[in-house]
């Protein structure tokens, strides 16, 4: 089993599988057989190459809480405005990292539009060709 992950979190992450009644889990380092990080190419100022691939010792058991996600092929082209879903354990309005997986539907922006929007809001921000941009306008 192979997982795609944010490399920024590889060193401090753990996984927990829970059912509706009893929490149980394993530290992710017990599950990981090998990790392939782009850490040498990771840029902490731009978050460019913030990716890791984790090879697991054992397959995940899919259930209502653990499901695979299909990724687009690298040569897939998206039309501006198409709706995309993003998921993660992001920051909540209370300023804490969510313990529940969150999702949101956002509109895709082409690189030119993305760079213009970001530069207006954060003049020092860098958007690279390896990044994609989605949000609401």
C-alpha cells in the first residue's frame, strides 16, 4: 500500500483508525515501511515540493472511515472554474487543527489568474508551475 502525504508533516505524523465506539491506532512510523520525501527539494518559503510517498508495511483496511482517493493524471488539463474538492485536517476558525477530516468544494483557477490573485493579497508569495490554485472569488 502506498500513500501520498504532505512531506512537511512526515516527521511528526501519526495515524489513528477509529470506529464509532473505541479509539485504537498505531503510530504511523510502525506502519511505514519506506518513505520517499522530496525534502531535499522542499522549499519552506513557498511550500513547493511539499510531498512525500509512504510505502506501508501492511495494506489499509478500507471501511466507511478509510477510503482511497483517485488522483488526476499528471497531464490532465482543467478548465478554469471547474469545481474541485480539497480535503485535510486543516486549521479551524478556533485556531486549532481539526481532529475530523474536513472537505470543501472550490473553483479551479488557471496559473495566470491564481498568481494575480495571490500577488494582490500576499505580494511576496510565489506560485510555481508545480502548484495549482483553487478558491472562491
